[in-house]
């Protein structure tokens, strides 16, 4: 693959994850009442650290890096805990907890890497399916213009989203090779141009952004180490490892690569190291972004060179807010259309992983049925278990809250436990429904 094609594919991956990358700092900064200067730094350092975390992961070293075409961004699982810690203990506690939890993950990465028997395809396929389905509402809301937007679900927003989607589908159907591989990018460019014509593009962020931003350690706060905060962020980090494991296996399936326990350990250590660096520079913990799995599946390009370029671009954009702001002018409905296609591909990848496992036994079918249903259910109605921790000790309440407030986590743990129950405990029973 020549450098021009690789660069175009790298841009496509960047655009696919950019909205998710900036959303986390915007939510956290807004909740903690950051000043405009602090918010600018927070967004810039987050973009920079997304690039650093991606490069650490895609590089396959002796101790870190899983060596798959994976893109990393701040985990959404950490948003609520960070806001809670920041509101009560201050930013110092937030960044101390991020650094400490990252160090713990680095130290226990080898142990997690030995848990392969607990993640067979019926478990990982369920996790990938839950991830894809859970992301669909985000895409649909964006297609309407973004939840809470004054013109949400307006005819012009929906029309722009569907025109973008149609362009993506037409390019994907009637072209081959490189053009087909960048169908998402072509659709987004066409959608943005149409958005300019429809007066849906605001160039103000580009005009107001500065040209250069220098990263500084402990710019926002000096770390302080609070035990409760560290325990909370360590739980969040472990939850992210469960999510990442599903993504690792999805990518390994796409890339036709068998993962070993050592590979998983190196992947986990890379995420822990990224969190340590993120805490030092006052950013966040990082995890794999599943939307880029869908893009890899759709494009059919598995070359790590593309992701190296994506990581390098993210690092550069972190230093150059003016250039980073250019990607923010893409109309939300256009992003929503692209997300719909990519998240849908994540779902089909999960289904493809599950299909042969379900055919093997009704036990596997039950594992997938309950895990996916519960995971999607919690994602759709996140408050259903809100009162489950009432009256319990604080540490146990925190554990249950982390588990039951996130559909991906709830579904993943359910899949693991049911797989143990049906497939790992006691003698195997012959399935009368199974035909050899």
C-alpha cells in the first residue's frame, strides 16, 4: 500500500473516532466548570493522548502493545466516576487515581492475559454484539442533529443524514479497491459540502482556535492519592479491559490472527501505561474504540501502517488546535450517518462470531441470548438497577454501581458467568437439538 492511500485511510479512521474522542473532555470539563482555557487544554491533550495510546497499542513490543489495527480513545465508562471524584475530592484526586489505576493494570496485565479460557467466542461474540447495539442510539441521535439540539429531528437534519448514508452505500456498492475502502470518508466529505450549502457548518471554532499548544505535565492539577478514588478508577479500568478484550478478539477474527495470553497481557499493559501518561498530563484513561473495528471490517484494510498514521495525526492535532478544529465543522447528522454504518458493521461482526457457537449447542444459545438481552436492556434503561446498592457498604455499592450502570459491562460479566455455568462446570451433556 502506497503512502497516499494509507494516509487517506488513516484520516478516515481519525474522523471515525474524533467525535467520541472530544465528547468525553467536553462532558467532564462542562460538569466540573472548567474555564475556556482549561477546556481548550483538556480537549487538546485528550486528542494528543488518543494518538499516544494508539501508537503504544498498535506497536507490538516485548512487554506492551497487542499489535492489532486498534484505535484508542478515552473510555466512556470513566465519565461518571471522574465527575464524581472531581466534584468531591478535586482534580488532584482524579489524576492521582488515574495514574495509580494505570500502574495497577500494568502490574496485573499478565494475570488478565491468562484468562483466555473465560473468553471463548460465545462470550466475546456476545460482547461485540452488545457494544455495537449499544452504540446505535448515539448514531441515531446524531442523525437527528444531536440530542438537545434546537433543530433536533428536523427534516433538513434527517435529509442530510440519509443523503450522506446513501452516498456511502452507493460508493461501497459500485466501486472497488481503494475508493470502496474510503467510502465513509467520501460520504462525510460530500455530506459536509452539502451541509455548507444548507448553512449547517459553523467555521467559528476554526477561526478562534490557536495555532500551537504545548503540553505540560500537571497543567490542571498536581495528583493526590485518595484510596477510595483509586479503588473506583481501578474498577473502571478493569471494566475497560473487559470491553477491550471483546474488541481485541473481534479484530483478531477480522485479521485472521490467533491471540495468546501474552498478546492480551501486552495489550492490557499498553492501556495501563497510556492511563499513567494520561494522568501525568491531566488527561484520561484510554481504551479501544469499537467504531474503528467496524471501519476496519468495512474497508477490508488490516494494515497496521494505516493506524500508525492515524496515531501520528492525533498526536500532531494535539499540538495544533487550529487544524484539529477543522474536523469539528462536520455537521452532526453527517457524523451520525457514518456512525450508523460503522456501528452496524460492529453488530454483524459480533453475530458472525456467535453464529457457529450457537449452532454447536443450545447452552451457547442461552448464554448469548441472556447476555445480549441484559446488556442491551441495561444500555437502553440505565437506571433500572439504580437502587440496588442502597444500604450496602460504600465499597460494595461502588462495585455494584459500576457493574449495573453500564450495559456493556453487565452483558460481559453475564456472558462470562453463564459460560462458566453451562460450559465449564460439571460434565458436558449431549445436546438433543444438535445435529452433527
